[in-house]
C-alpha cells in the first residue's frame, strides 16, 4: 500500500474480508488463523496491571506512545480471543489518540460479532476496545500534541 | 427428531425427551445438544403446565387469606413441602425451609447459626473443591467472628484427603461444610462418614447437595447431616427455589435470618415474637408459583425412578469417559473412584473458552471456565475446564456428536 488506510477504511477492509465467508465455521477458522499468527507478548508484560478484565480467558494489553501515535501489543491464552485482538490492533494500531477515541468500531457489529457472540463474550471484546481508548485518552492528556491532518 | 430412539435398559429416552419441548430447538442452525445440566436442567412439560395452571387458576397470596384462591394456593404450596420432606427422607415438615437456592441456604446457616454460635478462634472446615457458594459465606463469617477457616486438601485425582480431614477435626471445630458431589469434578464425597467424624468431635455438619439431590438417593435422616441445601432448578424444577433442611432442634435454637411478614407471630413496636418452624425462616411472600411447580419436578423424577435415571446417567458417564479419552491431547480432570453427573476435561493447546465457542457453533452447550471453583482450578494449575454434564434426557448419540465436535476443535486449534 502506498498510502496508509484510515480507521474507517481498515474497518471496511475487514468487513469485506468477512463477507467472503459463508458460514460461521469458516469465520471462526479465519479468526483462529489470525490468532495463531499474532506475535506473542513478552512475558514481562503479562502482569496484573496489563490485564483486561471481562474475559473468561487471560488477556494482556500494552500500549506505547511515540511520535504522537499509539502502538499496541496484546496477547491471550485463548486463540479465538487472540484472533479478535489482532483485528482490533489492525484497526487501532499506529493511530493518534484522537483517532482512537473517535473510532466507532462498527466493524465488530458488521461482521456479526455482537449478535453471534453471547453477551458475556462480546462484553470481553468491548472491554478490550474500552481499554485501548482509555490508553489513548491517557496519552492525550499526558501529551496534548495537536494532531496534524 | 434430532436423535434416534434410544432405549436404555428399561428407559425409553426418546419418550422422555418428548416431555422437554426445549430439546426441539436449534442453535446456530443445528439441533440443540444440551450438556450443561450441572448449571441448570431443562424442564418437563408437567412443570411448565403447573406454572401456567397456578397463574391461570388459583394465584393468590398464601398462609393468611381465607378466600378460596388463597386456600388452594396455600394447600398446593404446603404440598410441595411434604413432597420435599419425603424426597429427602426428613423427619418432619418443620425441617424443610424454602429458600431461593443452595447459595441462600448456605448463607442462611452462616448468618443465622454461625453468628450466634461461633466465637473467636473457633474453626470451620470446608474443602478445596468447594463451589464459591460454600466458601465465601464462611470466609465472611470467619472474618467477622475472628474464627479460622480450614481447608481439606485434595489429591491429584480430585478426591478429598480424608486422613488430613480427620487430623483437622478437634475440639475447636464447630462446623464442617462439605459438597456432596463436586460440580467441577463429579467427585462423590463420602459424606456419611465425614458427618460421623464431625459429630464425634462435637461439630455440626452441613452438606451442599446442589449436584447430589438430582443424581443420588438422599436420606438426610440416614446421613444424619445437620443441614442439607439444594436447588430445584438442578432437579428439573424451576429457578428461584431451593430447600434448606435442618434438624428441628438446631433450627429452633437459631435466630431468624430475614425479618418481615410471615415469619412473625405478633408484632408490636416494643417487641416482636417469631413464628414457628419452618415459617420463622420464610420471611415475605415466597416464590409461590415456582414452589408449587417444583412438586411436579419431584413427581417427574419419582415416576421414572431415581435408580433408573442413575443407571442411564452411569452409562452416559462411562461411555462419555471412554470416548473422550480417545481424543488426542484430551485429559479428564477429576478421576475419583466414585463420580456422578459431570465430565470435566482440558485439551492441550486449546483454551476451554475456545472449546466452548467452537462447540456452541455446532449447537453443543457445555460450560467452560472455573465453574465457580477457583481454588480448585488453582490446585490443578489450570485456568478452567470444559465440562459436559448429563441429565436423564441425554443420549449416547449426543456424546458422539460432542466427540465429533471436539475432534474438529483439536484439528482447527493445532
């Protein structure tokens, strides 16, 4: 890609990819494949402070801030969750705090995650999004650089 | 329909399944395979009918009314009390208290018996395999009273280390509260002997019968337990109803749990006297409809016969274990010599949550996670298990489907 996609465009890409699958069996296989390919998080980051609550599995999320953008890393001991995390990171990684705070994350609903996943599970997914937005807000307050373009 | 006719020795399971309308539904486009009965059981038509019948024909508040509807409702409500008394072999109806469930029953004992009878440095014994409902009320009580909570360890098979239990018992032990059948492991504990051991040192014994009331024959008089708690909804009955059994003399000496209407004799602003048993512990309007419908659940079980149900479940357990053990990387957690109702397992490289999600996608309902028994999971150093739990309407075919589903899970996740 010569030009990076914005959040909405990235979400649309994911929605289009999911539209190629006929069955939830195939969608889950795809999500699991994404999960297996997510690079593991260094054990030093797997601490209680980095845990995301609201999931039956263990989820850790770390955020770094550089040149006005957030860089996320995450991991889980459950592979479907890893797949979901990798999609969230694909959408929200290397973005400015404002972009993340304003992101609507419609793709989660569009690919059927909120209706197909039980409320208990979609709560975990939404907890992750919330946590990522909290990081964005925290970095924005700490380092209020006006975002360019 | 969704499963072939299954005859299990003298039980026609397909006929039984027809009593359960929910078994006809589909999940994610496939026939429902419900293997989460330890969490709650499905309800036979007669239980559903009893609920509708009550509300359609004789709904009224009970115990005080003198009009016809009130008398009919009261009679039906009290008939359930008698049915429960026979079901668990209690001595008298005064010993049967209706609660919201097992958890409330345990809390009632902790609050009402515990606060009056426990002193600083007294000891309460529970085990490492308890459900949170049989841990937390005692933790709260011990913290309040300065008492000590002791925990019977378990071995790698998920059995209680009974020698350690005997060593823990002493003059300071005031109560032992123990699960009869573990909801996470299926282990059946030798409660009759444990009760006798507790009594020998002057301690009382409470039994958490949430899983055992449906799977085993319960006779509280023979067990000689001082308290026994269980829930209707795990026994093909409605949610929101449970039973606390307590020996009459003990209940009589206990202060009330909740105050309010029904549990009083006379109220003045200066002083209030309390009602007789069992009403002393049943404040406010109870869950009338569901208590009445509970009787139909008891009749359902008794009409089939617990022994026949048990034999069928035994067959499912044996077949289930045998088939699951063929799955590569699968390990059954809880290998006690005596088990009932549940098979908990883990699969290498597969988080229980992933197993649960993928099975659900095939219409198969199992439970995953810590099963409200976090200390137990810590003991086995696992985040949780996947758990299949059986009821009278489950079939070998459903186990075959579970196995097929799990083989696919293993394939995708490896």
